[in-house]
């Protein structure tokens, strides 16, 4: 545990621009041992930061790296946060073609959804229910290997924020 705290401490004050070359390996080590709540908190900060890409872009990247089950899981969370009215309004284009009756997405359907459609869906979800960022953070904290898809800068920021929350 001390080595994990020392590793996180090296990221104290790190910014996306100052990500060390070892950030991917360091994040792997942290993710293997950190509490998922601690990781979710760091993800939440990165999703909300003006130093990282917008939430929708980041979620699209994570979605692109996910398997069918994971894709369906995050899509169903996004869909539950926007409600059926937004889907029915047509503002999300042809997204309804990916839905089962009842408004959910199966893993097989989720595999057909392009990441750019998820970016748009995530933007709408965030506008309708900002707490979707909390739920997405919790979701991806359960799948830390996917977080690597966010890139070095976002990983450095996540670890910086986690270093500030060491107990």
C-alpha cells in the first residue's frame, strides 16, 4: 500500500500536459490496487475537467474500447438519463434503430453503435442529467483497463486527483 501511495504522490499536481512517459504502466499498477470508489472519483474529476476533452468525447473513446456487454451497460445508463422523450423527439437522429422494444440496448445491438453516436448521446445525457457523469465514472471504475483509452493526459489528471485524496 505504501508503494501505491508513493506512486500516486508522484502525480501530485500533474496536468495532462505533464504526463510522464510511464503514465500507462503507472495507471495499470494503481488500477490493480486502488479502491474502485477512489478510481471513480478520479474519473469523475477528469470527465468534468476543462483540461481534458469534453465528457462526450471521452465516453466515445471508452465506448470504442469496450466489449458488447460493457457497451450495452453504458448505453443503457445514458439512455435512462435522457428519458424516452428525447429519443422520441428525433434529436438523436436514428439512434432508436439500436433499441429493443422497451428502450434498452442488448450487447449485440450495442456492437452496432458507432462511437460518434455515443458522443452525441453522452452530450445530451449530460445536459439532461449531469449526474450521468457520476454513474459513468462508477461504471468505468469497474473496468479500469478500459480507462487506458482516455490517453496519457487524462490518466495523469486522474492520478493527480487520486493523489490528492489519499487517506
